C-alpha cells in the first residue's frame, strides 16, 4: 500500500537522507505573539534546532483554556513529540511521547492529542519498525497528568497483528454516561482488499475494547469526534469504488456513528456510509511536492477532518466535515466542506472553500470553537505562487453553522514555505484548536530552511466583523398593484398625515395614489384621470402648503403633442382636474421641479425629443406661483434627450441643468443664469445609451457629481465634478446588460452615497459608494418583472432609505424596505457579587434584542480582556443565531475568579448591526475567603460553593498577606 510505503520511507529516508541529532529542550522556548489585526505574529512551536518536524495534532484543556497542546512527527529521530503551552500559545515546551514496552517500538508516527474533562492529557501515536523488509505497527496511547510536561508509559491499543495505520484520538468531555471515555480511530490491514476501520475505546487509557466499524476494501485515515450527547462519529476516506474492487481511480468520504459509547457503529448516507464522492483514490500526486527522494513520488490524501458542535448554542449537534479533492478538469487539489444537521444521516452539497484559487490546496483542518460554535478551518494553499510550488497557511470560518463563510480567505502564514525541502512534504495531516474566540492552527513551515512547526492566533470575532458575508440591505420585495402597467412614480405626503404616499403614472389615462400607513404598507389605491403620463414629479406649485403633481405626457389635440400636466393637490390625497401645457416637443421624457429663477415659485424642466428622428431639447416652464405655468422656452440638448436633473454644479448659487442624450452617448450641462434662462450646453461623453441620471456628492468634496445609467454595455457611468461645473472623464462600472433607471441613497448607513439601478430583468442592482467617487457591487434584489423606474425614499419613517420600483411586465410596484438591524444588550454591564477565588458565583444573564426591521445575524459572543478567564459562559443562544426583528437571545455568565482582587473583562457581541461589536463591561471582586463570623452555608446539591453573604451588613477593610480585602463583620 502507498501509505505503508510512506511509513517505510519515514523509517529510512525521513529527511532526504539527513539525520540530525535530536536535542530535547529542558526549558520552554518562547516567541510572544503580537496581535496585529485579526492574525497574530507567527510563533515557532518546535525548537530552533536542526531537527525535522511534520504532521500536527492539536488540543486545548477544558479546565484551563490557556493550556494548549500540540504534537508532531520528529522525522530526524525516533519519537512523536508533544508541545505544551500554559500561556495560550505564547511559549512552548517539548517532550517526546513514550514508546510501548514491547516491539515494534523503534519509531513513532501519526501524532494525536486530546484532554479529558478533568484536564488529563492523552497522546496517541503509531509505533512501528521495519525488519526484514516488512513493516509492523502498533497503536499506542500515553497519559500526562501535568499538561504534557511529563508522560507515563504507553499502553497498546491495537497490537501488531493487524498492521494498523493513522490513529487519531478524541475524548468525551460532555455530561453523557460515557464522560471521559477515550476513543482512538484507525484503519487496519489484516489482508488484501480488507482495511477495516476500527474504533477502540477505554475508560482509563490502559485497557481497550476494539470495534470494527466497516470494511469497504480501501478504508484509510479515520477521524473521530464526539457529539454533545456523547454520540461518537468517525469519518474516513475509502479509496476504492462503491463495489470495493476498483481502487485508486475514485474514492469516497464515509461516516459512521455510535450511540452506545463505541460498542457498535451504524453507517449513514446513500449508498452505505457515503458523505461525498472524491475524484482521487488513495492519494493525488501534486507537482513540486516533496524532494523526489522516493519513487513513486509522495502524494496527498483527502485527509477528512471532522468535528461536532458541542457548544450548546443554536447549532448544537451539527456535524462539519472538510476534505481535499482533485479538480478533474485542471488537476488541482482543492478544499471542500459539507455539514449535517441531523446526526450525519443527510449532508449538504459539498462547497469549495478555497475560492479564487487556481493552484493546489490540501490537508485541511477543522475545529469547532465550543465556546461560541464558530467553525474554523485552515489548509495549505499555493495561490500566492504563480509557479504552484510555495505554499502558505490559509484560513476561513463560519459563524452561522456552516451556511456562509468569510468573503475572502485569510492568509495566516506570513512567510512562504517550500514542500520540496523534505521527502514527506507537509506530512500527512494537520490539526487546529479553537476556543474562547481564538483559532490556533498548527502547520508545517520551512521558512528556516527545514520543516518546523508554527502556530498563530486568529481572532474569530474580528474576522467576522470585517469579512463576513454582507447582510441583505433590503427586505424581500412586496408588490403593490392598481391593475395598470406603471411607468413612473413619485413620493410625498399628499394627505397631510405625516406618512409617505406614492403617486404612480400609468400606461393609461390614470394616476394611482397609494396612501401610506407609515410602516411601509399602503392602502388600496385611488385613481385620478390624467390622460396618460410617462413621467411624474412633485412640488408645491401654488404655495398653499399642499403637494401638487406634475406629469409629462402627450396630448393628441396639440401640435406638437408633448405636454406637461399639473394636478393641484387638495391636501387630503385627492387632486383637482389636470391642466395641460405644451412641452415644446413631441415625445416627452423625465421632468424635474425647482425654483429656477429665484422668485420663490416652483418651475418645471422637461426633456423633449422628436419621436422618430431623435433630435431634442430641454424645455423650461416657469411657475407663476398660483399653480399655473408660463409657456415653454426650449434650449438645445443632444440627440434623444431622456432625463433631466437640476443642481448648482458651479457653486454659483444659480441652478444648472444636466441632460442625458441617449443616441449621442453624452451628458449635456446647461449653466443657469439665475433668471430661468440657460446657456448653451457643454457635452461630456458617458456610456452607451445613457437614459437616466442622478446627482449626488459621491466623493465627499461637497460638489455635485453625476451618475448615469447606460442601456448597453456597462450598467452605469460616473462623472466627477471638478467644482467649476466641468467634469472629469466618465468612469464606467459593471458589465453585461444595461440599466434604465438610477437613484442614490446611503443604503448601508456608512455616511457615503450608494447607487441603485434597475434594468428590464426584474432586479435592483446596488452599488456601494466608497466615499472617493468609486463604487463596488453590493448585490441584487428582485423587484418584479420588467422593472422600469426607481425611487428612493423613506416609506416607514425609520431613517433608512427604501426602494419603490415600477414593473411594466408584472403590472405592479415593488416595495423593498431598507433592512435595519439594531442590537441592544441589557443590562449594559454586569457587576457580579463578591466571590471567593476559585469558586463559582451565581448566574447573570444578558439579553440581546433586535429592534430593527430585518434579521440580526449574531456571529459570536466572546469574553475579552485581561481577566476574561475569570468569567464563564453558562449558556449562549446568541452566537451563530439569526434573530428576527422584535426577538431576542441571551448569554448567561458566571463569575469564576482565578485570583484574589478586582477582576474585569468584557462580553463582546459581534453581529451585523451598525454599532457592532457591542462591548458590555463585566466586573467582580474575588475574596480570599468569606468572613468566618457568618454561619456556614451548606453546599448545593450541585457541589457549588455557598453564595456571597447577604447585602446590607457593615463592612471593614482588612489586609491578609498583603492583599486588601472587603470583609463583612
């Protein structure tokens, strides 16, 4: 077998023929990680010596999360070695795992490590030897009672008769009947085409019961994990086909489960235990991997990595599995992920995690942070090397139960590594340990000219805050209909009730009025006879404080037949009969209302074009202040003008005009003279077929800029104002289909203007402004079929811009309310009662409420600060949850001081609310002892210490051994 050959090579040519002597350090070697951003400095775990280390295991102590333990193959000598840290990974010591007393016990390979619930550390490994050309192995487990500083002798889990391989260890730390039971999973090789997976279990680490899980013919690389109820899972790679005869061409990732402490196992999936098919058999041969010291060359396995959420949170019991697989078309290795929320019976479709990577990625490691339910994953990745040789460690995570991952993967290793420096490349697998909101991957690294072990600390909350998938900016569209195909729409309070209403111009003689209820919903529409209109605007033309409507349309009785209609408002949501004014052209386009001559009355600007030739103008109809308009005065624009906007582009105090010219592909700027007349236009190139425009300060310089939609090519173009009314060359954005309407608003509430566009396909496209005049795609939202015109306004009085879109095909108006998320935590801070050091205090609960209008996605609720370990999480329904509007979640905490004195920390809640993260101060005072003058309180039936003395008793201050305490007489 290829895997057996790998072990034999390790025995003879572990480091390309080099055999440096091993010197075990007598004191820890330190490299302090300095957190810069979300990734700390890389820390060397293995000593700075000439030895070769590879293949990592990792775990943490559930009784003290500052105790981390790792293990690795020591390729330049005989044993597997363990690395221990008592300061959360800042400094490390090393001790070798002991060998079993009996042979084979010459070499050690395949490290494993796990703590039990009481803090006892166990290490697993494969002891082996090569004699007479034959390889013999046995699985061994050792115990450490001092966090890895010293080790007791090894017990034999699987004897040499079955030639076991690749053991990995897991321990039940739950409150199940099998608490502290040790599980070791591995494959055996009793005969050809028989490599059954075995899971051995023990309650003392000395005597073992072995259970054969399955035998499909090509089983290899078992990975065990324990669920929240003590259920045991094991995943492995089967490198034969489903029949078990044709091997090495394709493979499968398989799973089995035990609910009786490992005595029996049941396989899941269809067919058999199948989670997913793989495109490689036993291993894939990557280019530029290992140093060519063997023939055939070393390959990499799928190396499945499995973990289960035992956090007690919203995704408790969910299984997560990650593995490597080859991409058939291009022959590169990539990283794939699946999840199961029903105990392994059904699995999600596999998802590739190393996106935007065209080079090899392999040997993933997965760990669930059991303090918050975050799914953390790391792997080796060559994306940074065009030559597909040098690799770095990359990382991603999910805080919503594996539904979504970071927008981009994060580089952890700050130096490239060369896998050709050693015969075994990066080894067989790697592992990571994640706890208290920090992920700790352990990887093989060659930055010092030989393979060594490095680690780093990854701040899960910081990555969730900066790189999580952006939440939806709008709720799903709700459709309004009046039975007519709508063209354009405008918003205003037409009945004086303080709520936003809508007026819709239809492809028929009517305008529809939708009275708003103030919450984003509307009453049934009322219709007013207009005679047809393609565009609509709102203004107070007769200065009576009641909003009026202005339409651009046609009138078949006049020549030319373009006209402007005015409907004076009655103030109650109804309007007077329309009065028509010739527009000065044939086919009218958009119109705008403003005081163009400074007389305090609203005037109208409307674009016209010759319907068949496309030549056009912009017409000005000055208002008389009584609701009537003067005759139109026209000014030349370009070919086929379609839209007009009004702004002071020069900063002169006089309003100017901007007009889109569709056939010419330009925007015309007409400077105003301040008296209602305008100068000859200046023309600027835009995109192909500009049809609509919006004015806004897109780069924060206080000067109005222009964004235009394009019917073809790029969806929109931006023209930035130089400040004197002239513009920089346009910059186009997007690709594919064009768009026909545009509006602006601060949709993500970051203080910069964003853009919303519609095309004919039924979607609103959001482009988020960066504040410098550039934009980034911000998602698409369904609005209805055949979207036409777009309006941005606040429909539910929540100070957040909403969208309203007319849809010509579906004959309705799509309403998309802006999504607001507000995380309010109560109480705003928690002060715990005084507590004797190294005992547990009473539970206090923090409630997080969503007062917004959309789901609040909470990533993590973590304890932060210098004394974070003096506070313990009891329960958490917030981390990983999606909280609907008006709903809350809770985090319950205890004060568990580790030392005497004042202790402070923070509960950091990371979510997608605008004010994230929220920091709640936590404080408590730890006493040396309770006053002896108070009567003793019996311990509870749960073994907890007595509560603090009742309040209200007089207090004195006393020094005990130099420590000032607050005591009650």
